[in-house]
C-alpha cells in the first residue's frame, strides 16, 4: 500500500501519483481533464462556432465563465463575444459587459473600442461614444474607418447632420476614403 503512494524523485523514473493509484492511463487523463476542464470550455465554445447561434443568456454565462478564468482570456476572445451580442442588437448588454471588463482592468484593443463605440452610437449615447473615442486616442489608438463610420451613424441617428458632414470632411482630410458602408 505504501509503495503505491510514493513518487520517485529521480526525473527518469517520475510517475504521477494519480497514475500509480488508479493503475491506468485513463484515470490519469480524467484527473487532468477534471483539473483543467473549466479553463478551456470557453475557448472550445468560441472557436467551435458556438457564438453564431448563441442566445443572450448563454452569452452572458460565457462571459461570466471567461472572467472567472485565470489568466484572463485574450481580448480577441472577449471581442468575439461582444461582437456576437452586438449582432443581437443588445447594445446595452455590450456596454455593461465592457464596463465590467474595464473594472477588471482587461485592456481593450482597437477592435473592442470599435464595438463599444458602435454600441454607444446605436443606443443614442453619442456623448459617451465621443468620450470613449477620446480615451482611445489618449491611449494611442488612432480611429479607424470603422470607428469614424460608427460616429457618423451616431450623428445621423441623433439628427446632428451638420456635425456628421463636418466629420465626413475631417475623414477625407485625414486620408480616409468613405466607402459604401460609411454612407449607409
């Protein structure tokens, strides 16, 4: 009995304690899966196409799972989830999750800022979109054509047409060429 619990200290004879106790490799593999399974579930869901047909409750549950894992998932994984929720037109949820990410000190990238700015604009919160644009630029991110198109959309939906035209002129001065997406 005592021998089954001993782990050899020499590297070439190292055998994991769980393998010795169970006596087979299957028990060892199951132990590893039980230990590390939770941290990979969200990755499997994101990469496995789960986000295409996701329901809002499932998306919020997935976000909760992601913020509990350590280390945090990459910002790319968070952005994919936020984008899927934004496609459901649940802009207030995306904004709320973005605030939670900020509280957890999860750094955004340009793509995530674009998602959040677009959600602010689509939910008629243009001042907050502009504030986030300022923060983004202060952190060294230059606005992309997508960022500026979202702001144009926000100005137009808020009946601020003169400001939309001024932004369009600025875009041209900055070297951006408005495309069909910009004008729709």
